[in-house]
């Protein structure tokens, strides 16, 4: 059966039907998903009740997987990260961010599965870094294309939250040592499509190193607000067993924390990428 692809907005997102992701992909299916991901940047699949093993296998068909240094995971499949939040463990991803930009080769993409949802709320928003860049004036595009920004693990994972006891502090210290601040270009070129995208995010980007402090702060604050403009975004209202697959190289997302004290459980597989340029 061929895929049915229905675009969701002008800038980003499509819903995909006509496929069972619990089964191995054919070469044609894999190629079609990759092409759709390039075009729409985030894909959504309804009614995909994948086990952790099935989600792991699906993700592996697109590349090697990352194991997160902080978040908990499935013991049998440590590449499957567990985001289990409620009023006792409130979410920390309610900001615009691109996943794991604190490593030299940030992820190609991520695959998020909804396992338990609150009665209302708990939506996720995505934004297109491509649309955000293309909406800027040519002079600003040229300025940004020559700049580098610092990305810091501790901005999204502060010790105050993630190092509260001896065991978690040891884990956090090991992660901090392994992931010192590093530089990425402010504007990234997609390695497949060649399109340009903004590659700074509120979750991990701390400063533009080529500018004085005040100029860096002013420009980053503008870019963070610009990326969040509704014209570049979509909002997904989850149903249990929905699965989202996004191109982490050119998007950002925001998990809305409006459902407490109710519980929300999501499983994520993160596909390793390459060095931004």
C-alpha cells in the first residue's frame, strides 16, 4: 500500500497514513519516508501501538541511535528514552529547543511515541528553522551565516534539578565532563537538501561567540522570538499511540506543560546525525 501524505501547514508538518510501522520497512517505504521528512520536516503517524523493541527497530532503519546521558530509558533498549512527567516530576522541555545540540554531531532526527496522555493538554509544537531563516531579510541572512554560537549541556540540564542526590550528581557530573560547551554555526546547511536553517535554540544556545555580549544577547533574543512566530509552526494534539518523526537538523519543538497534575508518558528514539556546517 502506498503512503498517503497530507500536509498540515504551509511551513511544516504532514500526517502520513497507509503504513504499519511495527513491520520492517521496504526499501520503497523507507525512501518515501525520507523524502517526506525532507519536504515536511516533521511527520505524524496515527494508531501505531509500537512496543519499545518495535520503536527501536523502526528508528534503526534510519541510522545509529543515541543514548541520553541524563533521562531514564527502557532497560532492555537503552536507546529508547522515557519522558514520564506529572506534578511530582514536572516537565523541563517546555521551551523551544532542538534535541541534543550539546554534542559535536547533533541528531539527524527523533521519533516520539505517545504512551499515556492527560485528559486534556500535553500538546507539542514544532517550528521550521528553514521557514524562519527564509523569512529574514537578505542582509540579516548574510550576517547570521558567518556567525558561530555556543551550545551548553548545563543550560537545559542544571545541577539544581538533575543533581539532587549522590547518585544523580555523579551521573550529572559525568555528563557535564563528557559534554563541555561547543560551537555550531548559527545558520546550518541541511546536508541532504542544501537548504539553510536557523540553528540556535533557547534550550542549549548560550551566546554568539563572534559578537560582544550585549549584541549577542539582543540578537539571540530576537532569533528565539522569531523562530516561535506562528507562521513557522504547527501544534500537534496527541492521541495515544501517535508517533512523530522529525528532522532535528532544521526544526525546534516545544512540549506544552499545561496538564499537571496529570501524567504524560512518551518514548523517544534519537537518531544520530553529522557535524553541522
